[in-house]
């Protein structure tokens, strides 16, 4: 015990010097961070720069760790420690530098995403090109983030001699390993390949309007393995990527957000079709949802008791056509009730028989009247 204490005392000056170098490096890095981001905030207050705001918001915390670690690594040659102690300290600083640098790269992707979001808006009426770009960028961002994490983890692990030897052994048996991994990760790999196909062939895109499994909704998120569909009533439908490669679905915004909507009415055979057609035109012209492309009325079916009328109208997107269809249906029914009540569906009955057969009954009705 006394020998160990004596050993520590003999290296006490070196320990103090090492702590001094570490503290100096940390302080230097924090000072540089404060100066750089202070200047960035001052520039933002003067110019109101979205880029400066994004850098400050996303990179501030990561830089507060990366710059001090970088400064310590630069000052590390000044440390006077025994070879074993110096090697341990060097490894720790190296690990911290790799991890903080990878963190900074990931946050830089958020800055790039902010600039793209600022330049292109998804809330436009016809945003087809923007949705194409966002779908590809989202997939590429997730892929780059995964690569950064994998490379950083690999660099950290490969710095250990044991892991390097293990990696060499695995490479010698790569054939067997690849077969095992291929069977184990078959679904994951197929989902990843489906993700590439969706990102670049784009059967679906962010904010597309889909009808899937009988549900109507918009694409909210596309990940490496699944797609999140935001249903009209705020529910979320989560589907694997393979679903959109292997199964049919409806995409209402594949080439354009413009869409047609139908309204079906069941009426009596006496309905004045031309009057209803004129009323339909008046209704759509007064509606803010009509895009002035299509407004027609056809007789599409004649059944044993009713005549089917179909109104076909157009709107700029799926939400607008829904509102327009509801307004047309409501106002056409009100028009028939008000102007042509006899044109609403009726059931007719013909009673066959001789007048004599109904004589007593008719006489009774007359007496009761």
C-alpha cells in the first residue's frame, strides 16, 4: 500500500500537468465555441438570417462538446505521462472526438433540411415537384445518418485489437456468414431495397393522398422500413414498405393534385333533367372549391323505380373536392324539395279489379265522409 502511494506521489507532478493540459483544452474549446456562436447570434440579430438561426439551434450543443474535445486532442502531445497512461488517455480522447464529430455531422443534416424546407413549401395547391424532392431527401437523410453512425461505431470498435482480430476471423468465413445473415435479414434487406425503389421511382411521396386498405389519408412519413399514413380522422395507418411494391393501392395525387368528384342522386322519372343541370352550374359557380374545369350532369342509370343522375365536378385537391361534393349534394336535394318535390323518388301502386268489387267500400267511405 505504501509502495503504491509512493508511486503515485512520484508521478504527482505529471498528473497535475496532465490535468492542467486537459482543463486548458476544455476551456479553450468552450471559449472558441462561445466566440463563434456569439458572433453568429450577433450576425443573426443584424441580418435575421435563417441559416444562422438553424446553425445556432441545431449545432450549438454538439459544438459545445466537439470543440473542447478537439482542443484537448491538439494539446495531447504536451501531456507527460507514462506510456500506458498516455495510451489510455489518447484512446478516451479519440473515442470522444469520433462520437462528437459524428454527432455534429448528423446535426448538420438537420441544418441542410431546414434550408430545403425554407426554400420549398409543401402547403401549396399543386406541390408535386416539392413532394418528389422531399421524399428523396428524407430517405437520403436517413440513409446518411445510418452510415455516419455505422462508420463512427466501426472506427471506435476497430481501435481495439481484440475486435480487429475478430473482424479478420469473420472475413475468412465470409461465405458462411453472408448466407446466415442473408436468411436472417431477408425481410429487412427487402424493405431497404423497397425504400430505395420508392425514393427514386416514387409510386408514393410525402403528402400524397392515398386510399389503402379502404382508408383515405395522406403520407406523413416514409422510413427505411414502413410508411405512416395520416387518416382523415387523425388516426395513423402504418404499413411496411413492401406493401407499396407488392399490392395495389390508389394514389390520388400521383401526377397532379387535381381531382374529379361525383355526386349520385336517385330521382323519380318525372325529374326535369335540364333544370337540375342548370342548378348544378349555378351551385358550382358560387362555390370557392370549384376550379372551373369540369361541371356536368348525366343520367347514368334507369332502374325499375328511380332514375340515377350523376353530377361530375372538379377541384384543385382531394380536400376541396370532398367539400364541393357535399355542397352539391346538399343543394341539389334542397332544390328538388323546393322546386320539384314530385321528382323525388316515389313508389307507385296500381290496383287491378272491377268497380263493382269496390262498391261497398266506396259507399262506406262516402257515408263516413
